[in-house]
């Protein structure tokens, strides 16, 4: 059974940075294409960034140049470095496979960007 646990969220001022982590259980993490997703209050969950099992990244336009997705297969961990944060980045951030599997959603980690 694969599980993903997100961490690293918090309260940050506009223009600040956060680094999210996604720890995966199991030994097959390296074969998954992975993604970071987010859901703001009253909005649908949306894809933010993906990374293939070969570590090729892709981003939605709203975060290009500000966010960096990476992975460390030896540690079964994926990261999301978020710089130049904006209030509209505030959301609960989740990791999952790409495309997402419904039974792999975790609790997420809250990111709040506010002065």
C-alpha cells in the first residue's frame, strides 16, 4: 500500500519562500510520475507541477519561474520549492501520482501567504 505524507507548509509573507516535502512509503516510488496539487477554499483541486520518473518537470503557467519540483528517489521523497509566494498561492497542497490516484490522497499541508 502506497502512502504519501506532505509536510513543510506554514504561514509566510508575500514574496517569501517555503519548501514542501512529500514522503512516500514503499519501494516503488521511483517508478511513479508524481505531481503536486493544491486546493484553495471554495475552489477545485488543481495541478501545480509534475515530475516524471526520469525527473523531467512541468509547471502550470501561474507558478512557472517561481516553483521548482524535484525528487530524490533514494529517499523516496519529492519536493516543491516555492519562491516569490503570492496570496493566491494560499491553499492546501497535496502530492500524488500523475495522473492522481483517488486512494493516494493524503492530508495535505496548509500554505498561507499573508502579511
